[in-house]
């Protein structure tokens, strides 16, 4: 039996929406209790309504970030779903490299893992790049990982994973090649870490200073948003990609309802999207086309 009142539920759902743009309603009462009850106790809040009041009033330093860490679902693994990484190796990276050969920076790659969680997605992308670009260490490569959860970002920045984390989707050959054995943990080697940066970002806020990217991974995050927020996210994301850029979404996600803005393509059993030029870019963005 839940002890939550309607006021508790409304207050927490409103807070979660305001902080993260994650949609919760009364059907998520079990999540409110499982994710926030210990935080309610440790912050000496009398009830959930009081916890929300404390966060909104900013009276307890760090409490807002703790709530964000608690309400986000950071589930991830190495080479998640596999097929996007096959498409990346065999189709997308070779095509991106080809499209850049005549540009001013043919050896520069910019990739965004939007909602990078604890870093497995970014480092998997780095391993896929290392697989097919033999001299990748001499390239100018940046894999920009962003996530709203400060704890997840800190974990990604450390690049240290326990045995259970390392066992989830990571081939032993990759583990031995790209990680240092620290006994209880495995540390990502510098050759991969040098390519990856991580920072806290809310996808609902403007993408100032982000892009242009050759490839964007935005997987398993928009499923938590309302339909209008999800639409807005992918519309704004088109402006962060180069005209020949590629977008990967989660295996259970599709952009088919967003009209002609995104052109789907099937490669290696993965659906990837390219911006449909005329439809994808805002007039302001098209005016800067010579900078791409
Ligand atoms: C299920 S994980 C997906 C991780 C990775 N992309 C993957 O597919 O394995 C979802 C991530 O989205 C992040 N997230 C949720 N809302 C967000 C928002 N508004 N802005 C940025 N990241 C958000 C969460 O913190 C969480 O780490």
C-alpha cells in the first residue's frame, strides 16, 4: 500500500518534469517511493511535499542534483544493441570520412553521445572508431558525452568500471585491449579517454556551443519525454548535425512520426537517420552552411 497523497504525487511529478523534462504521473507512484524515499529521509524532509519544497527553495546544497540522479534511469551497456555499432563501422564512418576528404579538416570527427549515462556508449563508439581508423590517435576526434545526471557524468569521466559493469556487453578481447586491470575494477585506457569528454547538460535546454557533429547517438532517452518535448528535441538536434551527418536513436524508437525531416536508412539491421536537407535546417542554420 502506498502512503503517497495526491498532493505528494502531483508535487513530485511536477518537480521531475521541471528538473529533467521526464514525464511521470500517478502510475509512477512506485517509482516515487523506490527512487526518492531514502533521499526524503536523509534530507530530513517530513514527506514528499516537503522534499519538493526543499529542492525548489534551494535550501539544501546538492539536493537538486541528488534528486536528478535518483529519478533518472542510467541503464546502459557496452555496444548496446550491437547493430548500430556495425552500421557505424561498415557504413557511417567510412561515408563520413569520404564526405570530408575535400574539406578543410578531413581528419576531424565530431560525435555526440546525447544522454551518455555512465560512458559505455561513448567508449564503445571510441572502440568502433579505433577498429576501423588504424591511425586514429593522430586524428582530431572528439566524442562529446552529455547527460543530465551529475553522478553518471562523474562515473563516465572516471572511466572505471567494476567487474559486473565490464561484463555487460564487452568482449574480453576489447576489455584486454582497451582497459587496464586494477583488480576490482577496469580503467579505460588513455588512448580512448583522450577522445572522450563528458559534461552535465539538459537536453531540454538550448544546444549552445554544441556541434556541428558528424554523428549523434541519442538513444533511450526521448522515451521518457512527452510527445511535444520529444519532437522539439529531434527538431533542434537536426541543427547540430552537418548536412551529411547521421543520427542513431534507440532500437525501440522511430522518427517516422516526425514527417520528412529525417530520412531513415537501414544498414547492418540498424535504422539510422540523415537530416532531410530542405526540411531539416532552420533558415538561420542554412545561412551558415558555408561553415560546415
Ligand atoms: C537509459 S539511459 C541511456 C544511456 C545510453 N544512451 C544508452 O542507450 O545506453 C538514459 C539517460 O538519459 C539521461 N537523461 C534523462 N533525461 C535527460 C535530459 N533531460 N537531458 C539529458 N539527459 C537526460 C539519464 O540521466 C540517463 O543517463
